C-alpha cells in the first residue's frame, strides 16, 4: 500500500542535529502517525513520504521553521523559588500559563537554572532553533479506520494512541 492521505504510517527514525550529533531514535514498534496533514507529524517529512511504500528510506533535513521553530527568548521566565516544590532541579518540566495567557493556553516549561531564590524557566521546545536530520524508514502502511480519520489521530490497541499529541509529534 502506498502512503497517501488517511493512511497510518509507521517509521523507524534516527534524529541527529545538522552536525550528525545523535539526538534520538525510535524504539520498540517505531513512530506511528496519521498521514495527510493532520498536524500529527512534520509536514516536510509527510511530503517526502507521499506515494512511497514499505521499505522506503530517506534522510530529510528540517530547518528550525520545519521542526520546532526558532528559539524565542520571550518564552524564558524568571520566577520566585518559593512557587516550586523543595526538590526541584534543572531539567524538570512544569505546566504553566504564559504571561498574558489564559487557562486555555497551558504550556510546558523546563527549569534551566536555579539561582538562590530565583528559578529560570524556558517555554521553548528543547529542540527549538535547531536544524534536524531525520533518517526514516517506512516499516508499515495501512488504511486508517473511520474512527482514526474522524478523531484525526492514530488509535492503538486500547482505542487511542496519544504518543504524538503535542505540536508536530515530538520525536520519541
């Protein structure tokens, strides 16, 4: 079966930065997404896979605008240490509302530094501002179910598959 709109595609994928430094690779059964512009995966990779079949392999270069966007310094915040649990450390993630946002605008922030009574939070995706190289191999293609098409994402054995619910399917 060829990859086309409303097919479910499973890939093995190896992701590096532009200098070929390892970032991540798929494990287990691979990375699965609903093909066809459902904001479930990177559009540039979907475009490269359109019309391909199981066994197809390619490497796709994603510039920051094609991946997780440019780094936005306005997404860095400094908050009072007293707002956080005692056992926090750099690298931990917290949900938060961006300045001027509402409860509908919840974002994830990563603690990047703790200095005295201040905590530095970064709302950028950890790979923001980076060009990425994605070496992909198509391992499975199947027709999506009506339910998957209606919900605009892949369903797994339990009825739902939420591995990629964040923007552009964070590389897992």
